[in-house]
C-alpha cells in the first residue's frame, strides 16, 4: 500500500495506472476509520482495479471550531486498517497541500442545503462541495463511494456530480451498524461509557417511527411522538427529526412509495452531535 501526502506524487502514481487502463475507486474520508469505511473500501475493491482512500479532516466544512479541534485524528491506526483491507493507496494531505490559498468560490445547492444539516450547520455543504470537487479533480476516479448514513451529503454530491459533469459513477453503500443498532461513526469514539450506552436509542426511535408510519399513523403525530421520546431521555438534545421525500430531502406530510421516504435525525449526546436516518 502506498501513502501519499502531496498531490503531485499521487498524480504521478495514478497517471501511470490510467495509462495501463486501470480503473480507480475513491473512498473519501476524514479518518478515524471504522467498519463502515472498510465496507466502502471492499465495495471499491470489487468494482475497480485500484482503490484510493483519502484521509483529510476538511476545515472548510466545520462551522464549529471546537468540533474541528476535537475531531479524532488516527492516521497510524487508519493506515493499518486500510492495509489489512487491501487498499492500494492513501492520500493524506496537509491543510496547506489541499488549500495553498483560502478558497473564495461558493457553492449554492439550493433547497437541498437549506434543510436539516444545511440549516443547522451554515456553510457546511459549501465546504463539502469544495473538498469533494478537489478530490475528484486530483484522483480522477471512475467511481466514488459514500455511505448512506450521510444521506444529505450523498444528495449534495450527486447534485455536484450532475451539475459539474464529473465523469464518474457515484456509489452509495448502506449504513453499517453496531450490534445494538448505533450507526457506525467516527464521532462515536468521543462518547463516554454512559453516553455510548444511551446512543442506540437514536436507532430505536427511528425504527419506532418507521413502524408507526407503515401502520398509517399521520406524519405530524409520528414526529411529535419521536420528539417526545428524545425529550424523555435528558442526555439528548434534539437538533431535528424530519420525515422527508428522499428525492428532494424536503419535509413531507404524506408517505410515498417504498424507497422514496426517509426519516432523518440529528441529536447532541453530551457534546457529541450524532446523525442517522432510515430509508423506507
């Protein structure tokens, strides 16, 4: 496995492979890897000749400086996991390498970024759009892999790929969960023992809401019940709980055909902000 910290060295490596007509898969990450990330690596290895994993904690997508400061950075452990998974190359640039100058361009993803994560984290998706565009231009992958846990990010990147005509295929992989249902996330390692014990209630409330909707309960009632369930667990501070059209991510008051509905949640557990969703 090769490890690159500069754009020029990575491009030299990849240009040689492209000349040999090798296909490239990209798994963009911010490190602190877990089995969810590894599932993306495995999917890329199945589909492509070469798999590149980027590890970069992107300051442009953090609107909370403390969150950026406390984001876990575990490059040595991540490298070991990736090598064991058969990843071919890691791209782990410095902030200075990725941003020789402060970017001034702005992305506007319209209604997609005015709800949920976009509403709660102003500027977040502009930062996502910038770094993903840079990674796509640097790596030039045939396919790029993202997890469903970040459902709104997937929608944003899909829009980015379409509007800017990136010549790649976007692959979305299912959320990988712990045995107790908690969605795997790099942020989970910031939870203390008590918080980690409480965290699976997020998925339990999501499942309860889904089942109620499938039984015909009104959307407004289900949202009220879920909000009350979070309020009943004092360790949680609910940011949002939304039932949305998966095609637009806009709130909906009625359930659509199977596969076109999503329940999305963000909640603080202590200082840690966790997100999750169910598509049904």
